[in-house]
């Protein structure tokens, strides 16, 4: 990963905002900018340099991982130690990540930084992270392929009477055995009536003899997340269930077709909703159509109603419309998609035809 280039991109943004320094405390942002993967740290980026502050647990790790940043081992809170070093730059303005600080944490920082002016910022590093570089795209593709390769394993466990949590546990075990660092989020296995719950995290409920089963999961590989959803059906499929599945599939394909550089994110969401509205399921689509994916499972941009962010080549997003009808069941279909110069590339290779078990 070219951490030096990333720091330069951020430093150019600081200059435009008239910030002498930026204090970065959100660990995915720290990792993105300098490569450090520990759980405790603060990165100070100035117009000319970058310094990573962490605690004694990471003395060796920080020196091995940190790229293009000096390493300082703090005795106390790394963020407070970072601000202490800025005493020499009186009358300077230091940006802090307002999106990631609690009120108490922000208050503590202000107390520790009476010698400088703290200015809350929003999304500075995240906006740089939105556009994935070639190395990141390779990592994301690898995470997608690993997750997709586990789908057949997942299907083998979906049997009437087996608990949802057992299905999820088997998946997660095989994922770790296959090289995943962990799961991107709590695995969703929602069967029967629970399939109408958009975030039906796996429960102890048994899979019924008939009904939809929503399977939503992802793996982390080399720090990068994947995310996919497929909905299968146990037992014979009724006409209403088949119509619901077909409507969601067509909505997902329409949304993918709307992914082009220069298009507003909200237009992609609109394309999915138009199909579901025509099929009579619009009121059962209760979340946004997608989101960015990278070092975190949810990143900008958000593909929802009214979102005006313009899609750009290098963005990696999910396309995941769904419809959740109480008493009938729920369906969601999700792929990860790369925005390209000429349109988009679907990264998830798993087929989307309705699977019956």
C-alpha cells in the first residue's frame, strides 16, 4: 500500500482547510494512512510530517508496521500525548475527528490542548478512503472471492430443524479455517417468518420446513471486508414467494445498471425502488440500496434516497435492495460492485437464481 501518497493527499486537504495539523484517533483511518493495525493509537498529520503515538504494548509492532510516520511510545493516553507535543506550535489550529469522538473524549482533549485551537472536522480521511487504489481493490476482490467460495458450505447446513446459529457457526468456523481474519459483521441467518427482519442476526430458532432463508455475511481478509447476501427457499415455492423474489432480483439488476461514474448515489437507490414500486413491494423496502466497503463494513458513499454524492471510478459499493413482507417472508440480494471508468464491475460471482432446498 502506498501510505506516503495517502498522507500527501491528506496534507493537501489540510492546507486548503487552513489546518496546521490533524489528530486522527479513528483506528481504521490510522491504519489507512500509516499501516498500523493496533487497537490503540493516535496519528498526528501536519503539513510536513506524520507521527504515530501508541502505548508500550505496541512498541515492536508499531515500528514494524508504521510507514511514512515516526513512532512515539506514550506513557498515557496516545491522543493526549500527541497534543502535548503540539505545545511548541502555539496559536495553531488542530483538526480533530468530530465524527468519532464522544463528548467526554472531546472534552478531555480540549482540556489537554489549552495551548492550541481544536477544530472538529468531518470525513476528511473517509473522503480519501472512498476511492480505492489498485492494491485495495485486489484485497477487496480476494475477500469477495473467499466469501463467495463459502456459499456452498453454507447451503449444506441449511436444513429444517437446524438452528440458525448452528448454520452461522459452521460458516464462521470454515471461514477462519480458510484464512479469514474474522467476519465483517455478525452473520445473518434469518429463516421463515424471521426472514422479514432485515437484520435478523442468527438466533437459536430452528429453520422451518418451508420459507425463505436470508443469508447475509462477509469475511475480513488482510483488513478488508466483504459483504454478500443470498436468499434461498426451503420447501416448495409458492407463486407469491416467487413473485417477491423476482421483484427483488429485478430491482437489484436495475440498480447495478444505474451504477456509472458521475451518477448520483441516490439515483441508484431510485432505480431499485422504481422496480419494487411497480411490483407493489416499495413499502416493504425499508433500508438504503447500498454503501461503501473497505477497511470498514460501512463506509461512504451511502446509496440512499436523496444522496447527491457522485459515484467515481475506484469506489467499491454494495447493491442490496430487499423487500420484507410480514407473513410472507423477506428477500435480499447483495453484490459488491466496483465503479469503473465505463460503468461498473460486479465483483461477487455467486449466482442469483433462486435456490430451493
